[in-house]
C-alpha cells in the first residue's frame, strides 16, 4: 500500500461517518420533536435531550466538512 493511496481513505471515512451522524441526528430530532421518542432519554448531566441529539447532528456536519475540505485540497 503506497502512501498516496492511503491518504484519500481518511477523508472518505470522515465524510462517511459525518454524513451518517448527520442523518442519525436529524432523524433523532424529527422523532423527538414528533413525540415518538422521549428526548429525556438522551439527557446527560445538565444538558437536555434535544441538545444532546442536536450535538450529534452538528458533530456529523463538522466531520463531513473536514472530510470534504481535505478531499478538495487534494484535488488542487
């Protein structure tokens, strides 16, 4: 395995994990706001459940942005 071939694996993994977390977080927010899932189940410490679910979606967006940024820098 060459070095140039393994570098694109990391950004692809970041985008895959980021997009997956974003979808999971958005579905969780829709279920919690629709009343199908109690948001209090995800409460941690002094943070409300909605905040914890939303932070999963935000973390996914950040990971996707990092992965896409790295991919774009390799293309240049």
